[in-house]
């Protein structure tokens, strides 16, 4: 049985890592999936790779016109949608003393403003009874070294999501937060750690995570499927930590 048969799902940052694994799983589960990403070549490649009629849209979530264009494309092709996953995000670890205004603005433009205005633009197109998932982070609740600005940008969207769960009550739209711990995706290469030091980082993280290893994008995709499908029909306004237990460590 397909768990998302005849549903339309939009996943921002769906051309890489957690978003891509979720797009692949949602498509396999019968959804018509729209992915967004910044680079045309990568979006095209992932559309080909996943198949199943996945649609790719290129744009920057920090650019508010992008959300309008996305809304127009969804309206034209499908009329409405059922699932919106605001997943695109960036990270650049820096001690607060060294954070520049540009770095601060970049984090909040993508991770926070992009999510807020994405939801503001797309929500009217979500069918009653649909749902929204925002990808936050373990860093929003657990203090991690040099994560301050990133953590703030992700904590804000968790707060947005809880407010939306109440605001969208009249339309029975559920809103949940997916909160990953360290997951083996391209983003780990953007923490400022060299390729040579990456295995050291991974071994170190594995010792902290009770599961004893990094998460895999597919494990986050299955958690997203739970939130997005009928299996999660009574789950609303929660922050689902998918982190191998690292919240507690
Ligand atoms: P990733 O780098 O593989 O994917 C990030 C995606 O976001 C890419 O598709 C990228 O193109 C897109 N993106 C970034 N900036 C964008 C912009 N301005 N406009 C449009 N798209 C943009 O990393 P991932 O691990 O799959 O990250 C997915 C989400 O999970 C992010 O929000 C990230 O903060 C969050 N997260 C990841 C981890 C982890 O360890 N991997 C942990 C906690 C939270």
C-alpha cells in the first residue's frame, strides 16, 4: 500500500541530503513531488534520478519572489498541494565573537525568513487537512559549540511551527517540526571541517550519539513520512527529534 497516494508534496532543498531522501520516499509512496533547489544542474540531475514524475523548481528561498513563482507553478500543474516541507537550510559554525552581520543575515534569510514567507505564500494552496513540516535542528534545543546563530535561526522556526499549528486550526492543517541530529549529508562538509578531518569529526560525533553513529538521510525521510501521512494524523505541533538520542547525551 502506498501511504501518500494522490497527494501533492513540495519539499524545499529537495535536491540534496534529507530533502532528496524524503522526495524519493514520498514519490515511492505515491505522492506527486515537487523539489526545489538553488542549482539548475543539480535539480535536473535529481529529477532524473528519482523519476516518478518529480518536478524540479530552481530558486533561492531567501528570495521572496521565488515562493510566488513556486506557488504559481504548483497552482498551474496541480491546483493545490497536501504537504509542504520547509527543509532548505544552511550552516556555518562560528563563535559569536566572530559572527559578521553578513553571516548572521545569511542564516536568518535562508533558515528563518525563507521558512516564514514560504509558509505564508504556500499555506493558502494547502488543501484542508494537509500538513506542514519544518526541518529545524537538534541545535535549537541543545547547546553545541559555535552553533549560536544557526541555533537561533532554527529555534525561531520551531516557534513559528507551534504558532501555525494553532493558527491553521480552522483548516485542520497539522504543522510539525522535524529535528535532526547529525546526519550524513553534504551539510557536514560545510561545517568548516576539511575532508581530511571529516572521519575524525564523524568518529567524535559517534561517541556522543547514544546510537553510536551518524544518522542516514533515509532515517529522517521515514520520520517525515510518519508526520506527513495518515500514520501521523493525530500528531500536531510536536518537535520530533530524530537524533539517535543525542538530545539526552
Ligand atoms: P544538504 O546541504 O544536503 O541540503 C540542504 C539543502 O538546502 C540543499 O538542497 C540546498 O540546495 C538547499 N538550500 C540551502 N540554501 C538554500 C537557499 N537559500 N535556497 C534554496 N535552497 C537552499 O543538508 P541536509 O543535511 O540535507 O539539510 C537539510 C536540512 O536539515 C537543513 O535545514 C539543515 O539545517 C537541517 N539539519 C541537518 C542536519 C545534519 O546533520 N545533516 C542536522 C540538523 C538539521
